[in-house]
C-alpha cells in the first residue's frame, strides 16, 4: 500500500496569508510517516516572480519525496531556476520521480501567458517514452495542472485543458497508469478521464464554490464564487496492494 499527499494551488505571493496556509498544510504532511510522495499540482507562485519561488522552495522542503508541476500562474523560466536549479528556459517543464512504491510523471499543461491548458506534443511524446521505459514494474501516477474535462465549475471549465484526446491516446497505451492528479479548480473533485481516475486536489489558497449549472436558476452556493475563509485542505490517495484507489480529504485547521 502506498499513500500520496496531494495538494495544489498554493499561489504564493508577497503576502502572509498564502504563505501561512501553505505552511500549515505542509507542516501537517511533513509530520506524518509513511507518505510515499508529496504531489503539488501547480499554481505554486501567484505571479511567477523569483522571490515567490524562493518562498515556495523553502515551503516545499520535506522529509518526503516531492514532485511539482507548473500551473497557469507559474512562469517556466523562473520555475526552473527557482525550484529545479536549472538554467531559465521557456520549454515545457516535465519531470519524473521514482519512489519505492510508484513512478510519478509530472507534465507541463501551461501555455505561457494564457489561463487555459494544453500539453505540447513534445511533452506527450516524452510521457509515452517514460511510461514505456522507466521502472516498468511500478504503477504510475501522471500529474498536471489543468483537468482535461468539464467539472460543472464554469469559471474553470472555460480554462481547462483542451485538445485532450491526444493525451487520452497516449494513456490508452499504458495499463500501468493508476490515476491522473490535477489542480487548478480550487475545490476537491473526482471524476474520470480516458477510463482512469482523475483526482483534483482542493486549492490551498482558496475554495471555488459551485453553481452546478451555468446560468441555471439554482445560483451560486452562498458567498460564491470564491470562499477565502474555508480552511485549507488536501487529499491523501491510497493505492492498495490489490490496485484499488481510495481518496481521503483532510481539512487542516489552524
Ligand atoms: Fe490556482
Ligand atoms: Fe490554475
């Protein structure tokens, strides 16, 4: 059995609020044993500034193996330099991490300067290669920021990942993929894509409220569309030895 701590959308800026919420969640996770991996699915920096990535790097120091992916608020050159110690460059930021229990493949679904998502052909070819050749005996989790399906959250559905059939075609070639991990929506959600579980972590910085129906007569949940007061939360995904997946949502109170 493996356990994954999955959090998202910490949106670190120059204020105390985002930093305190992220620190609260990460210190909770860092105090746990038996976490196979920490996955942070994007929108790490709110503006993509170098000083924001310095804060993110400090926050993400962990006894657990940690993998991230960029979101639409991130900037590739600053992300590379600040988090990966690589020369600043504009190419997609794709990463792979192998733990004792699983392989984690992180794909860049960001489009520089745009809020919506798209996974470049070069990233999909790289994903295909990694899933074919790397630690082939381990289950794989594929992580990216933008969900590739509608979720009945119209303000996010408009800026989801598009041209998603290309991703589905790659995933169909690899039975080792256990689940897809996303963020971007700022509310915990589970659905499916390409026949796989698609698990969307809540937003640490804020919570999106639901209209359920675009322009419907049920309206927003009280206080919508964004709740800044709901406490931050995260998912724990458990992969059982029989291949079943269980997801637990945990709210982290002050
Ligand atoms: Fe976000
Ligand atoms: Fe986002």
